[in-house]
C-alpha cells in the first residue's frame, strides 16, 4: 500500500499526537512502556506489551495555588462591611456582679460593645420586670428601685443575629435609723 507524502505526514503527526497523549496519561503514574511495531511506529502505554521497554518516569511536579478571598458584591440591603465583621464582645460593664449599692434608688446600667454598636442594631436592657429599649443606647438608668437583689439582662439584635450578655446580679442596701 502506497501513501502520498501528505498522508505520511498526517500519520506521523497522528502518531506523535497519540504518543503525546499516552505520555501525558502515563505521567500520572511512574511506569511507562515503549515499543516499536513492525512498521517502525513508536508506541507508549501504561500497560505492559510484548517486547516493550519499561521506562521509569519521575513523579510529576504539582503546585497548589493558595486560596484567594473573592470579594462579594454588595446590594443596597446588605449591611456595611463593619457590620459584616460582627462583634467581638457584648457584656454588662456596670454594675459589676454582686456589687452592693448603699442608699440609692436608681442604678445606671452600662454596656460594653466591641468594636462598637453598628448603625441600625438595637439594644434592649431588662432589670427585673422593667425593660428599656429596643434602642441604640448603651447606657440606661433605672429609677425607683427597692432594696434587695436585682438582676439585669441585655440583648443586642441586628441583621447578623442576636447576642445575649451574661446577666449580672447586684444588691441595693439601705441603712435603718438606729433605735436609742
């Protein structure tokens, strides 16, 4: 069978392409087999073949690119970036746990919010059965308190969810007039 020069070039290119594919597919392993058929064509395979020469290939070099943070597009309803970061702490800073107040009728409750209250977030403070809020104030005063034990609770609500501060119990004591 006679082939024209163009056909011979085509078969050579096809043979090279197939060999290249075989080498690439074998590159994922570490052993490759090479042989030449009766027509002089070179073949490569990852499977043994009669008369094939065994070639040992080095492990392929690989590279894992580091992860890249992709910024997300904001729409008008999404909170500003500071809000998306969330809060690192939310607690009742005043009064202190088990603090005793003498001869007072009002107590000011102060909240600590880190990194700071975000615009639009709401705080609610409850002392016993009295609630102030929701609002944006981190300091509230409760008046007309009786002597005895009192417990204050605080919650912070916003698009990111609700945080609850650890409740604080404090005491109001009043002196009595001495009997002569």
